[in-house]
């Protein structure tokens, strides 16, 4: 008795009822032969199915890696092509970093906005607990911070060390003051203004008008200050303001 194509199809489709009928052939020798053939066919089918599935998985992972790389390099054309193929925009690597993490860290606001508009999750954390907003604040990319906050990112989110994006934004002021030397220069004025912009964007989400009003006043002072004394006064006010604000909005 030869196995028919539909018999193999029955095994491939995992049709247990038909397979049982074939195996229960009354002739013992024929049943043994048939069972062996079916087992062999089933093993081959399973092996082939596994190979096909593994190929699909490998191809998907390769595309996801390419997507993350494109986000980090601001390769918008590649991002658009892969999104058109219905790629998972939130797929993460072994360190739990998504395409949005890479784009945020590199400071490309255009890519960040594009990813967010196509379903990128701003709340996903990498292995260190960093959201994309943590990385943008840490790397002092104000335009990216603004884009993420407008897309719904949480400035109160904490990483594994309990730090929020606001903590990292404020740390730029400490680092700047520790490294700064000399008096009032255009470069120093610009740097302070960049820090104020970054902090202002983070503070907007806290629903706390008091520090925001102070930031507005500080911005005005930055534009008009003329002496080293003015500079140091603004830096002192800004430092004290952030210490008070961080203390008041420290996560429970």
C-alpha cells in the first residue's frame, strides 16, 4: 500500500483523526510500515517547518537591528521603508534599547518625532532603566526632550538608580559650573541659556508654575547681563531654584 499525497498532507496539517485511521491499519506488517513512514514524514515536516520558522525569525531580527541602526544614524529613508513592511518599531536589542532610544541619544529630533508618530513607545526602558527621555536629557538634546515630552514621555520616570530625566537635565548645570572658568563670555552665556531651555522644557510637565516663572525671569536676565557679577548671580539663582524644585518633586 503506497502512501498517497493526501496522507502526507494529513500529517503536515496535524489532522490527528485521519492520522489515527492510517496508523490503525488491520494488517500488522502494513501498519508497522505505514507507522514508520508517517513518523519519518512527520519528523521531516517538523524539521522543515522549524527551518522555515527560524529563517523567518532570523530575517525579522536582522530587519529590526537594521531599523535601530537607521534610527541612530538618522537614516529616515530606511526607517520609512521598514515601517512600510510593518516592522515592530518597539523591538529591542539585547540591552533592551529600542530605535527611539538610539534616536534620542543621538539627538535627532526629526527621527524622534517620526518614530513617535508611528507608534514608538516613550516609556520603554533599557537594561539600566533609562527611557528615551533619560538619554535625551543626559546628552543635553533640548529639541529631542521637547519632542518626547510633547509625545507623552514622563519626566518623573526613574531609572535603576532612582534618577529622573529632570535630575539629569539639572546635572548639566552642576557639571558646567564645576568646569567653567573665567568671566562672562558669549560662549558662557549661550551654554547657560541652553541649560535653562532644557530645564524649562522638563519643568513644563510638572504642572508647577512657580519654577517656570523663575525660569522666565532667568531667561530675561541672561539676555541683559553685562558683568561677571551678573553671571554669577544668575548661576546662583538657577542652582538654588533647581535644588528646591528637585526636592519638591522627588518621586516617592
